[in-house]
């Protein structure tokens, strides 16, 4: 059937570039990309020791990845080596927590670009940044969640997102705004580049709250997403605007236990 215009023309689907570009910008539903856009790929770490042991995993409580967590990240690395989809990465970041650093180190070989003669260049140097950490737990760090409940008063961020998790720790709103600032800094530092960030489920949710038009996103809203270990979520930053290209891509995990 020949091209019939309609909504597909507004979206730019099934039409050539010249026709899609003629759709008025104010009603176009799929924005065209530009050569100077920045791509930020957020990778949740693999399954961690603190995830399976029920421990609050800050700097004290984080015991790194489990064997299953390493398998998950290795599966992602193997996928990237085959597809080359992140072989053009210019920068590699991780939070300072061991589970994120291990994830970044396992992924690094898949981020090295191959030259025209088949030689493989170096992977981007790993940059660690505390502003990319999971919510700072303060005095809750290293406690089991049973110990946490016994020691501190119960909190409910759906009622009061401004309440710190524990003395010396962050509130939900403080965390989301901290992550928003960290991502803005990375985008400003790497205009037009591809950046891979090994981070945490909370960081990925905070990115959604900060960069998608969510009511109350920076003021305490919560999405309670189910972000998979070793999954990819990708942002495009163009002209100051943030566009979500992918969330929770875990196709490489199919077949793992």
C-alpha cells in the first residue's frame, strides 16, 4: 500500500527523511536527532551481595557483586562485544560503590573502539563519582533492614519525601535533586559524546523523575520502577532537552537463571 500520510507522517515512521522533516516541529511526535547530541547510557550494576543479604549497601555495607551479578554483567559485555553498540563510548563513569565499580570494569572491554585495520583501542578511563551513588544511607549503612527498623523510626517517603533515611543520610527529594545535578554536569562535560555510567536502580529512577515531565518529579514523587540488574537505560541530551531513548533493556539476560 502506498504512503498515506496520517499519523505515521507526524511520527516520521515509514517515510523518507525529507518527508519526515517537513512535518511542523510543533506537532511532530518523533524529534530528529542531531550530530552534537550527547548520549548517556545508565547501566544498573549486576546483582550485589547487599541485594541478597538484606543489608543497607552504602560504602560500608556494599560487598560488591555476587557471582550471579558478575554473570549478568558479563552477559551484557558479551552482547556489546558482538553488536558494537557502545564501542564508540567516549567516557566511562561509576559511582564509588564497589558493585558499580566492578560493573564498569567488567564492561570496559566492550567500550573500546576497533580501528579500520582491526586493532582495538583502549577502553575509556574509568571515572568514579560519589554523586552517582545510590541514596546516601548515613548511619543506616551496613545495617540489616531488620536492624534498621529496630534502630530508627519508620519513615514513609510517600508521605514525607523530605525525611532523611537516617541521621547523616539523604532524603528522597535530596537524592533525586543530587542525581539531577550530577547528570547535568556529565552532559555539560561531554557534549556530543557517548557516556556510559555504571550506577544504581535509584539513580535510574531519579533520572526519570528529573528529566521526564513527571508531576512532582523533583519534589518527592516516586515511580517505584522495577529496573533490572545489568540493564541499559539511555538518554539523549540535545540543546538542553532530555529525551529517553530506552529503559530497562535487559535482552541479554534471557536464559540466565
